[in-house]
C-alpha cells in the first residue's frame, strides 16, 4: 500500500478507535438515547458514519455498490455494542482491501457519485469521507459527554 493511502487509512482507524471508545463507555440503553430535538443517538451516528464512509470509499472510489439505504441509517434502533463494533470492524477490513488496490495516479481519477451523479476525484472523495467521519466523531464525543452529565443528574 502506498504511504499516502496508509496515512489516510491510519486517520480513518484513529477516528474509528474513538467511536469504539464511545461504544465501550456508554451503557447499552444509551445507544438509542437522543439528547434533544434534531439530534441523533449514538446508534444512529455509528450507522450513518459507517454507511457514508463505505459509500464514499466503496461506491464512489472503488465502484463497488453497497446498496446503502441512507434514510434507514437515521432510523436505526436497538443496536447492541457488538453490532456497532462489528460494523466498524467490517469497514476497517473493507477499506484496507480497497486502499491496497489504489495507486497514487488514482487520486486524479474522476468518479461519478451514484446518489446524485456528481463528478469528483478520488482525492476529493477520500478527503470528504475523512472530514465527514471526523465531524460525526465529534458529535459522538459530545453525545457521550452529554450522556455522562445526564447520568450525574
């Protein structure tokens, strides 16, 4: 794997480690807890983050359809820690395989996003996926802090 792709994959894995840490510290009943209107639960955030990341890396960059149902990600309920962790683990394994096939020249390749037909480069798609994941990891960290405050009363 090229050093650039190793670095990107390392960043994804660091973010994924933060997600797993949140799953480990939250009690199971908190996976569906929503702190307020227009906000998402930990379960929803994990489902959406992994679905979106798989879409950009797989569907867009690799051309490997995931048959993602974005709307269903926001309706997720009843996920347990094992299922959430497995989703992250599966994504790690999938991304490692995809990144292993990419060459540096691929960064300039144009791809079409299946959802809306937008043309983006591989570089743009990977950076967008990384940025989107980082934003939602921040949401997860805030959600975890809010839940701890709520439990303290």
